[in-house]
């Protein structure tokens, strides 16, 4: 139950910080993804996020309206669109990074460096256990 509580309050506090920056709940993750996969195709995002294409389109529409991305047709495939971060999108990505650094600082307040490393190792192990379990139980 403790992991659920920690996850819930972290999401809530992060979402509050993102709202102050006029970012919706799906946009920070999308900015991070596009930073690493700039110019990818929308359907690749849907597959990687394990989401319906319509949901991805909704997030991308709001990001395009906000000037964070542009979409360009793929040469030779008029139905496919590449997604590119704009300069404003790169700036918001930096804001997202700063928020995550702030949240990590809050989470590890009062921890010494050894405690931080140990906690991060435990969390990494928990994450890997869950990923492996999910993979093995599909």
C-alpha cells in the first residue's frame, strides 16, 4: 500500500506543478518521448505508449495548438505524420526536467547520499520486478 500512496501523491504533486506550466497530464511524458525520438511517426508513439491512436492524437492536438510540436506528412505515406518538437517544445522539456528534479529533491529530503542510492536501488529493483512480471504474464 505504501508504494501506491507514494505513487499517488507524487503524481498529484507533479500534475499540480505541470498545470502551473500549462501542461496537461499526458504532455510531460510526450515531451520526454519526443526529445528522445524527435521526428517519429504518430503510430510509433501509440505502440510505445501502449495507447489507442485516438488518445495520442488528442494529446498531440493540444500540444500542436500550444506550439510545442509540429506534424509533417511522411514522404510516400500521406496518412502518416512525423512529430517534431518546436523550440517552445524544447523549452517546455527543460521545464519538465526541472520539475522532476524538484520532485526528487522533495522525495529525498533528509536522506544522506548513501540512503538515496540505496532507496534508488530498491526502487529500480521493484520496477524491474514489475516489468519482468508483466512481460512473463502476457
